[in-house]
C-alpha cells in the first residue's frame, strides 16, 4: 500500500502543466507555496503534515484518480 501511495517527481509534474512558476520555481498545487527546485517541493509534500496540514493527501488523491482513469481507459479501449 505504501508503494501505491508514494509520490514521485513525475507525479508532481503531472499534477499541473502550469506548475512551473517563471523565474521563481515550482508551486505546490495544494497550498500554493513556491519552491526553488522540484526536490524542495517533493520534500515539502512529504513533510507538510509536520506543519499541521498535508499537501501529500492532495497529490495522493490526484495520483489515485489518474490511476483509476487510466484503468478505465484501458478497459474501454478495444483489445486488438
């Protein structure tokens, strides 16, 4: 279960095509804070619960929705 819940940099980038903030860094789509690197954004997401909220829940939920949508699309596509 923890493997399925892990969030990668790829997941973060997929969260929004507008995530890159010009000349500033990367914006967390959950709390809107800006971080200078993808690594710092990923660390923020992993440890945001220490600050009293959890951006990880937002990204985990997005990842679950993408996986569900992908499975539905695979099931709906003709097997040929």
